[in-house]
């Protein structure tokens, strides 16, 4: 810290970024990336900008979320850092919190004005990112809090969470997800995407794609869907 103070006293360029090949990172971004909270505060106290962006259009706040430094994330938010920005690939802070599994950042972002259906350049929403990384505790959290309904489409193709379950190779977890969505959160299996595909269509497409799922798993899925459909009709 003494060396840091010496640099500050000698008028070092506090927002000077690294080269293009080195990601164009400012000292604040680097300190944030590695979780050096005291350095982050000192940099900002001495004029470091929270509104600088690196080569991939990521701010210090983005680096805080990517690396799961929730204390720094809170601090930057309190200083009015922008939580709605996107990086070069269209990823929002919500995409990163969802994909990397940072639950504290995820919950705080839910309090900001961020769209759950916002897609990146690859067409993925934050909910899909959480789903693909199997962070089902995130999905359950937003369902329990009524932030998202299990019957509401999660992207611009009209798929819901049950349909999304079949984007993965069928396994025993698939059965658990299905039962949970329908029995616990009352998913309506009569729902279709915008092309008229329902959950059964997605199951068949999934099996056609993977084709080598264990018969016991397929039977369990079939049983889960049958029970769930019966429940949804009563």
C-alpha cells in the first residue's frame, strides 16, 4: 500500500489502460478482477473512473460480477456504476452472474432494471445461461419469488422452462427438473412455443438428437410427463 501511495503522490496516470493486446485494462479493472477491495477504494478516491471500458466493452463492474466479488460489486453500484451495459458479445451482467453461478450478484441484479429475456449475440438469455450451466438454484429462486412464471416464454422463440429441459441430454436430472417444474410450480404442459411445439415435441427432438439415452431415463421422463399432464388437466 505504501508503494501505491507513492505512485499516487507522483501523479501517475490513474486510468491509463494496458495495450490492445493486453485487453485495454485500467488499474481499477485489474484491482477489481483480483478482488483487491482496498485498492479499488483508493483508486476511486484518487480519481479513477468507474465508467471506463476495456477492449471487450467491459467495465470494472463487469469484472466484479465475472469474478464473483460481491463486496466490490455492491460498492460500485452504490457509486452509480451502470448495471445495464453489455459487452462486445452482448452479455449483460445478468448473463455473467447466471453463467458463473454468483448467487449474491444474481440476487442484487434482480433488483435493478434488467430484462430476463435480453439475449446476447449468440441468442442466449440469462435464464438460458443459468440453465445450460445447471444453476437450477437460480431458476428455483426466481420462480419462488414470482419474478418469472414457469409458463412464460424465456426467449423470443416462445420456449418455457420445461421445453428448455430437453435442450440437454436426457438424464436423471431431467426427470427431477420436469417433476419440479410441473408438480411444484404448476407448469401448463399445453403451452407451445411460437411454432406450435409443445413439451412432447421437444422430448422427441431431444431423443432424436441424442438417441442413446438409457431406456430407464426415457421411461422415467415419459412417466413424469404423463403424471404432470394428468395433474395439469385437473
